[in-house]
C-alpha cells in the first residue's frame, strides 16, 4: 500500500482564488524539440524574441529570395539592406533556415518560430456545396500528409456562419488528420479533458456528415429564358427578384469578408510567414465585380440590358449588376489589405471540380484573394500537394533578419518595411513582411490571441520569456496502465510578482509531452489564483514549485511547459527531455534533493493524481523532492541521486561532464562520487552520492551530463541544467 501521507505533507495548503475559466477555444492558431541543452542555450542567446513585458522591441523579418522560380541559397547578412520606413536600420540578428537541409524527426531540429512556415487550412462551408467539401478534405489531406515538411506547422479552421478554429498550429499529423476529417464536428464526452490551447482534439468515432455545417445552402443563379426577355413586365419582376437574391448574396459576402478580417487579425499575432490555404468554390463574382467573369446566361442578360438602355428603359437595368456592389468591393479590399499587413498570403484552392468556363462566375474572387496577397490559385488538380510543389519549393529557404526600431511610438500605426538585396541579378524577387505594428500590451490582446500565442510558443519549443523558470520531467514504471511521469516546475517569485498590484496572483500553467514525431501524447493545464495575503511572503522569498504529471507509453519525449502571469502577461517557456522506461535501459536526469521549505509547493488537484504509484523520489529509503534546476556553490558539493531502469547487475562507474552555455565542455567542471557499496540490479536502481562542482566555475547556468557504465560495459547518459552560485 502506498504511503500517500508522506507524498502530500510537504505541499503547502494555500487558499486558491479560482480565476474565471476561459471559454474553451476549439483551437488556437498557433515544433522543434529538445536538442542538447547546450544547443538550446545557444539558440536562446542568438534568437531575439518579442516579449510581453520587455522594454526593448525586436522585429523579426522572414525573407525569401527567388530567382528563376527557385529559392536563392547561401546569402549572408551583408547581402541585405533593411529599411524601417525610409530609414536604413542595422540588422542585429540573422539566421538561415533551408528545409532541404533539415531532415529527420520534427523534434530533432530547433527552428526559430518566426522562420517556420505556418499553413492554415481554411474550409469555406458557407459558399461551398457539400460534395465540394469532400473534395476539399481530400485535397487538404493530400497536402498535409504527403507534401509538407515535418517542421511545418499547420492549423485547421472552418467558416460556416463565422470563422471557427478547429485545431491550433501543430506538427502533429495524427491530430491534423482527425481535424480535417471532422472539421470540428466532434461530440465530446463530459469526462474528456479539453485542451485550452487547442493543440489536441478529441478522438473521432465517425466521419463528418457531408454538408451538416453548410448554413442556408448555396445560392445558385436562376437562368433567364428567351420568353422572359420578350416580356417587359416579367423582366421587371425578375429584376426585383434578382436584386433581392443579390442583396442576400451581398450580405453573405459581407459576413465572409468580416469573418476573414477577424481571421487576419488572429493571424497577425502569429510570428513568421503565414499561408492561408483557402478551400472554397469562391464567392459570387457578379456581386463583387458586376459584368466581369460572366457566364453565357449572364452575357445574354447583358445584351438585353444594353437594348433597354438604347430604348430609354433604364429603369429595367440593375446598376449593381453592371458595376458590382461597391460596399462588397470595399470590404474585400480592406480584408485583403489586412492579410497583407499580417504577412499572410492566401493560397486559393478551387474545390468545385469544374472547368474554367463553368466556374468563371465564382473563380474570380479566389483569383483576387490570391493575387492581392502574393499567393496563387490552384484548380483542376489531382493532388493538391503536387500542384503546390513549386510554391512549397520557393518558400523552402527563409532568411530571418532582426532589428531594433528606434524611438518606436505606441500609436498603433502600421510601419512599412523594405528589404533590398545588394547587387541582385535582374529578375530576382525578394519576398518579405510588408511592415509591422508596435507591440500591444498584454491588456490590449484578446483571450483568443493570448491562447494562440501560447500555443505557438509551445509548438515552437524554443525556450524564452521573462520569468526565471525551470522544469524537471522524469519517468517511472507503474504497476498498471501507462508509466508515471512526474513534472516539477519552478518559477522565481520576484518575476511572477512584478507588476502585480492586487491581492491575487493569477498563474496559468500549460504542459505538453511531444513524442519524436511531434505528436502530443499527453498534457495538463491549470489556472489558479494565489492569495497574496497568505502566500505572498513565501512567493517573494523564492517562488513556486508545481507538481503535475503525464501518463505515457515508453519512449523519448519533449516536455514543454508554458507558465504565465495572467495579469501582466509575463511568461516563460521551458523544455526538457523526458525518457519513459520500457524494456531498455534508461537513466533519468540527475536528481538533487532540496529542502521542501525552499519553495511554495503546489500540486495538481487530488482528482488528477495517480493513486496506483508509490512515491518516486527516495534517498536511502526517505522521500525527497528534487530540484527542477539544482543550485550549487563554486567548489561546493550537493547530494545526488541517479535513478536507472534495467541496468546490468553489478558494480558501476560514473563520469560527470559540465558544459557551458556555448556547448563547450568546461575542464574540471565537476565530478560525481558515489557512496560506498553502490551497485545496480533489478528493474530499478538508485545510486546515491555527491556532486562536487569545479572550483573554477564562474557563477551562471551550465548543463551537467552524467554517464553511468554498468557491469556489461553499457554506457547510459542523462543531463540536467544546474546553476552555479
């Protein structure tokens, strides 16, 4: 029987002032995983990021350079000129991402979020017939599952009577397959835990019933026969009817453009180069453009209108049918401008299955959307991935430029950017974001935008933020079911409290476990309000430590945790490698006991805790709570516990290596000395000893890697971040 009283005793009982639960987003817009800790440190130093509460603004500008239809590679920082308005600015950051050189698993390579390709699959259920929705689903599946790069982030959204996000930006192809198949039509049990960031949707038991979400059907223009044109009375009646139908179509177009304008606002909060893959039959062209894109029946009607004008019967002629609806045109132009300013192209996909002559009255709107945002239109294709191959190749090389704007006014105005290529050959095309807005304060963003930004940070996997935080994730076998993976998260109190003026500290925690293919295998989240009258002193002294857990099958995972103050918007994203044991040998990260009184200790709700597992952290039979990021004095020593599964029985040896933030090993950085009579054996081995830090280590953050060699000469390594005081 497990001793749960010892398990719970160190955790402080604090009055939690529960914040109002945010309405669950069906998804949020929004990969890269854990390289070695040293590489993560280098990336964090090299890549400037927007921060919710920083006084220095860094603008990142993704750029593609195309010549003769192919991307130009091997350019350097010195090849570019960057202008903020008319003023040349210094390029303070530079990176190159060439997807042809990024191979392997999605979580094996860190790519700056702003340099990653983002594709939003946007299904139009408003103007698209049910049969065409099925073609759109197949086209999207072909694109995602066969043509996109593993590091591409993809989201799914639909428009029925308003835009709805089904799945946030993710590299998880299994979730995308389900989202494309369901288009959000999922019946969710009350017992299912919903993902507040929309990176996970529920399992799907049935495919989408075609056409269930098409609101009001699709408008089709009625034909005009020869007899009707000979009757002036019938023509007048028909004009009235057509005006009413066009008014309805104009209202529907207004709803669509308004919804897409909202979508462009959401996309503007996503960093990087974005593509909306708009799967639609198009909007009624005649409402937008009048007599452009006419069918044969339209042309016959136009001849009759011309005859009526010649004979002075102008009352029979509908002016909007000739020149188009000006309000609809203006709304369309505003919407497309918003997409351009959001650095988002529309790749329009005609899913009608019709040839050009049959679809001409609708295809014009798709062509305008693509042309005016720098995208392309695709029609009459067999496989959408094949049709988009050239576009995908042109966008496979991204140069990420960064600069710091001077004297930036928080006036909400759009700032235009220009990127020039020095000595560029004739015909070279430079594609870049057209400009930027000054960053808004956290209070100015909507809950949806906050969730979207959080989801993108989690899937990006690049450690960043303005809260000093750390995470420790370990895996232990369980007597039944999946393995138990406790996750310990710490956050510095002064950072959490900065800017908080009230009596409650609202904290949000989102934690995800991604496998090597970028698939989210488990997650947990919590929103809490800490009563500062009771807990403020403890938080100020050090900070908080939160204990959650994943339930996972054996394997290697990237644990990603986003922690945020929901008043100030200050946040941190921290990551760690998680090894869940199976039949093979696994060495967990080195564990350093620390006093339970050091932090304000909090734990997941009792209903969420595993009751079938023993307390996992023991030192000579006594329970302890390990540090998420151990701290040790220069030349000092600290207790250490090495937990291994399935080591060969017998004597072991241990080697320690300390790496600096640059990834270089520090000579005489430290050593591990095991206590006497330490040996491995059985399914679970606990090797206890001391870590002695090198006397020449400067204060700062390092990575400690420990390698255990067992009696069968098997070498097994694991790492943990450490801080030298």
